[in-house]
C-alpha cells in the first residue's frame, strides 16, 4: 500500500468510499456520525484543492481516503478539550474523514501509521458510537484524552492522541 495526495479526478472514487463507510457505520450502530451525505462533494473538492486529502492505494486501486493536516494548533476543534487534557503541546498531525473500501484489510492501520511516521504526534477524534475506530485507536496505542466538539454537528467526539514524546516517557 501507499498514500498519495488525492487529485480531482479521484473524486468519484473518494465519494464512493465515503458512501461505503456511511453504510458500514449505520450497519454497525453508528448512524449519526456522517448522516446521509457527509462529507459533501464540495468539502472533498476543497480538501483536494488545499492539498490535505490523501488516498491510499493498493496496486492501482484506491482503497482508502483521509484528510491529514499538520501544525501547531492546526485544527480549531482541538483547541478546547473537556473531560481531560492533551498529553503533548507540540505541533501535531490531525486525521479526519478516514474511510476505506471495507474489504481490503489493514487500510486504516496503514493510513494512521503513515501519518504518524510523518509527524510523530497525532490527534484523532471519533463519535462515541464508532466502536471500530475506537478499537483501532486502542490497537495503535492512542490514549483517550477527553472530549472535543466539531463545528458541523453537536455530537461530542472522543479525542485521542499518540505522541513519540509521551511514548518514550512511558517506556
């Protein structure tokens, strides 16, 4: 597998991945996180144009998609955390809107590890009903740090963090 920046000509495949992910979430007890049409085409196009949307390929097939941004306080939703605190105040990467084709094994792990190798410090969030994503976060040694809220809905999100700095302190 490999990850690369998404291109506008990938958009139909990306939207199909999100459609597949919405159906999977609904079938697995998480009908609210992405609702009927999240993320919308306009947002995917904007992410591609901002060079923060990536696809994961196996061979020539796109099997995953995610948004990755990096920087100090790079996501306003992560500035306020409740019911806990962040572990590391350094610059970090954020992964949003991770979706897979739901048939290729290991795509989520590959994408998150790819981002972590670039940053050494990652924050992610997920809906409380998204048990598969929570399990993946635990499997990859992320620590649940508290709760954040995103701007597009009122559902609280479980916030997770993994940092090379804090991992080295725990060894």
